[in-house]
C-alpha cells in the first residue's frame, strides 16, 4: 500500500518515502514536520533568497520569526528534545517526546532545500549541544531562554589558525584569576561560522598542560576583549565566517562547560552529530541539483534531440541516482542505530562510521555537483537563472568536505575506530 506523493515527481528529486513508497522509519509526525517546514520555508524564505544572497546577509528579524515558528528548539536539540522545553513552540506541533533522529533529518532536509538560509542556523546546531549535554543546570537555565527565543545567538569556536584537525594542540588559553572567580582568555579562532552575529562562543580552550587533557570548554559571552572580523570563503557571506580574537577576556568560572580537562572529549562527541548533519545537508543538496538538471534535460535540445534522449546524459542521471539513494539508505541506518543506543554507546560504536558517512556524503556531492553542472552547460556556471542553484551547490561542496573534519582525516579516523572495535570484540570473545 502506498501513500500519496509529496513534492516534485522528478526522479530522485525527493527521498523515496516522499513519493509514497513504503518506509520503516517515517511516521505521521515526520510527515507533519515535513509539510510544516516546507510550507514555512516556501512562504518566508523562497521569495527572498536571491535578494539576501545579493545583500550578503539575512535580516536579523528573520531569526525572531524562526523562533516564533518553532524552528530554533529542534535545531538546538539534534535527535532528542528535552521534556522541559515543551513550553517553547516546535514547528509541526511535534511533542518533545515524539521527536527522534528522523525528525532531525527531515528538518534539515527541508531547511537545506530552502537554500542558503540554512547557514543562518549552523552556529546554533553545533554550538548549543555542548550546553545541553554537559553544562550546569544554572548555566542552561540562564542561556537557553535567550538563545531559544531568538534574542541571542551562539556558535562553536574550536579551530585556530595553527590548529584545525589537530584539536589536541590548540593554544587559546583560559587562566584562572587568583580569586578563582574568573578565567582570563587569550588567543585566536578562525573560520568560525556565524561568529559575526553571535553573542556567545562555545569555545575550546586550554586550562591545563599540553595535549587533550589540558583542554576545556568555556562559554564566552561577547564582551570586552572579544573581536570579530569576517573571513571571506568560497560559499559566500551568509554563513558569516569569522576570525575571532580574545584579548584578556574575563569570563566567570560558572561559564565552564562540564569539568576542566573534559573539553577534548566533549568536542569529539559534538563532532559526531555535526558529521551526521553534514550528510543530511549533502543529501538534499544533491536532490535539488538533480531536480534542476532533470528539468533542464527534459527541455533543452542539442543535436536535434532533448538532452534526456542522449544515452550519455541518461547514464549520468543513473550514476547520480544510485549514489544518492545509497547515501540516503546509509544515513537512515546510522540515524536508526543512534536512536536505539545510549549517547555513550552511540559515540563509542558509531563515531568512526559517522566520520566515513560524512566522507561518502562529500564524495557523492562532488560527483553530483560536477555532473549536474555539465548537464546545464553554461548555465551551470551562471549565478542567475535556471542553473543558479547548481552553481551555488558546486561552490558549497568544499564546505561539506573540509569543515567538521577534513576528508583525509575522517577516512583515517574511520579505519582506526573500526580497528578499535575489532580489538575490543576479540578481547571480549577471548574472555568467554
Ligand atoms: C567554511 C568553513 C567553516 C568552518 N566553520 C567552523 C566552525 O564553525 N567552528 C570551528 O571550530 N571550525 C570551523 N571550521 C574549521 C574547520 O573545521 C577546519 O578548517 C578543518 O577541521 C580543517 O582544519 P585546518 O583548516 O586547520 O586544516 P589542517 O588541519 O591543517 O589540515 C590540512 C589538510 O592536511 C591533511 N591532513 C591533516 N592532518 C591529517 C591526518 N592526520 N591524516 C591525513 N590527512 C591529514 C588533510 O588533507 C587536511 O585537509 C570551518 C572551516 C571552514 C573552511
């Protein structure tokens, strides 16, 4: 038995369950969320995207509108929403108890479909989870009402000019004052997404000696000594990528996230959801590009035939379609597994898998972006008109490949984690 189809009927333009095919994962509440987010984005985002891209910024009022529409709470939460957040609006009227990893996937799928707007939420989605998972109740009660109401914004600041993949060697210091009431922070962070408009920086700092054990996480409010300047990057200005400087910034000790010395582990746990979420965005990026390329191939004539009548062009679509569907299936499997495991077991068992999933997502994007660009011809290189979304997608691909863990580093991590699990399993078996 199939359900009615939703969205575009072009091949691979939507996930298979949108076309009405059976699914073990998506239920009524996922459909409700999908319909609500698509409607909201079509009404509030789509008509303005071109002018925002041209202006290089999204108006601040939009962030308040997102809060009122119930977008910020799920964006800050990931795969579960705390019951204590039930008094905030949640888009699609999803109850916190209903929310699962597939809602997270649907939410990001639909947000990414609306284009560059998604970059507005990156800081919240990577910066809020450490506050939710590891911070004191006092700090949560103080900060969450501000950031969930859209009044204030947050981002994640880990990378430094001299330490990116190598988080263990970061150099930004946070030294306690003699009275033990404050940390004094000095250092620099680079490529911090949403930093230009953030009020809080979820920051990895060195509170102890060298190596991972000396790293802590500190929430740094925008205050005296915090300076931000834009870093122009390939995908454009809407993500507000930032160079951040801390000069003798005084932060109350109550803003420490968890315990001193736990910052490296907390950063790594946080990366797992970030990598999964990058795969969510890649999936929709590929589908949108395929949609536009298909539309073009059905109408463009060359050598007395429609492009789609050329076997070479059909071959391109077939090769894109099989990769996108395989990526979707793997992503859904990981989302399902994470939903069945505790946070701790999820991080232990799936950290390496998630790293490899992120790599696969980036590789599929590279393939699809290039093939779609070629199908569009000159339009694929043009920032306006029918190829504009493909041109933008092509430029955004490196932002899926390097941030959140660079491809080469992730492949190596995936293999090391797989070996670790193999050794643990062998050891457990030898004890039987
Ligand atoms: C657009 C953008 C947005 C970003 N947003 C944020 C953000 O919001 N917050 C934040 O904290 N950071 C952010 N980053 C930083 C991003 O996470 C880092 O750029 C990334 O982790 C790589 O670090 P790096 O640039 O220092 O490269 P390096 O660590 O210097 O690595 C350079 C290259 O060397 C190779 N390499 C290095 N080490 C290894 C290894 N062990 N094995 C194999 N190959 C290796 C890889 O090919 C790698 O790409 C962002 C970056 C960009 C470009």
